[in-house]
C-alpha cells in the first residue's frame, strides 16, 4: 500500500460527507420553502374541495327528486300525475345542472390532483442524476405549487420559446424557479406582472424571471447570493434560497445573473447548457487511453 492511498481514501470520504451535507441542506431548504407556502397550498386545495362538497349536497337533493319521479312510475294513477311530478322537480333545469355539477366537480378534483402531484415532485428526495427534462413542464409544475402566492400579486406572463430537452436535475431546477417566483411575488407591493421567458440559442438555453416589483437596492445587489443574506422580515425567508440557487446553477455548469433598479423591477437570467460537459475524470481517462505511457 502506498502513502497516497489513505490520503485519497480520506479525501473521497470527506467529499462524500460534503456532498451528503449539501443534499440535506438542499432538501431542508426545499421543505422550508414549501412550509412557508403551506397556508397558500392548503387554500388551493380547500377551495376546489369546498365546492365539490357543496356540489355533492346539491347532487343528493337532485337524486332524491329523480327517485321521486322514477318511483312514481309504479304508484302514479295517471300519466298526468307523472307529468306534474316532473314539472314540480323542474326536471329540465335539473338535467342541465347535473351536467354542470359533474363537470365542475371533475375540474375541482383534477385541480387537487395537480397540486398534490406538484407537491410530491418538490418534497420527495430524488436521485441526483442528470436526465433529459422538459423545462416548460417543470415551470408549469412550479407554478401550480406557488399559484396562491402569485395570483393575488401579479399577472403571470409566459413568453416561451422553442426549447430542446435539457440535461439537468429537474427537481433542483424547479427549486430555483420556485425561489425566483416567490421572491418576485414578495417584491411586488400592489399588483404587478411576472414574466417567465425562455429561449434557445446554440448549445444553451436561457430562462428569465422578470417582475415589476420594487427592485433591489444597489448596495444589496452584490450580496444577494450570499448565504443567509435577506432583506425580508423575520419569518419571511431563510436567506438560503438565492445562495442555494446559485450553487445549483453552478453545479449545472450554468450561470445566473441579476439586473435590477430600485422602482424598476428585477430580472433574473439563468443560462444552462443543453448537454452537460463530459466529467473531467472521464476526459482524463480517455486521454490516458489515447496516449498510453
């Protein structure tokens, strides 16, 4: 055994512990962000559940009326009696309203399913693998999670270009998008606009989140990616969102930039490679194979 082997083993173990700690930090921040959105998510779920429940009560009344009509087939003295019951229950209105009740209830349940699916995508621990992903699908999933945070603060404009699938860890990119969208909503004091813009150029894609909020003071611009730095009040944020977002984009061999002026809004611009570069160790192994000693 050489002197180098224990050192390499120790370094590998240290790197593994650092990587595990980073994964746990990412997961903790993700859950913290979801925790801050929990009240809004609960409202997003309770709203459709509420009208589905109300529709079921109405449906129960309609069914009782229909049962009166069908039961009368055996008990009514004449066809005129059946017609009178049909008139009393306002059969034509009931028939049309049943269609609307079922359609509205189906839409409500689909909305709940969509929110729950989006929450599962954000909250579960995913394998750290780079895979081809549809960024637009990830954006829509993220918008479903933060919908209640946005809908009272801004109109969301989708300015989507044609994008290829991008090699990335989709859940982490979604986490970055969520951070940017929530920050944009918090920056808007009344009601404004948030624009999500995507473009493809050459070997990279860009994703922008732009808001019409209050902007970032010049003295803060150079610090916004620092860990624990935040201008939000207590309980409004951990100060880790943008720092972790910066590290995620760096891990993806991309770039994240910010342009902001007080009173003029803020624009975050993310650039990602369509395909991740070959890992350095693989490149070195290939070079060693091509140029043996």
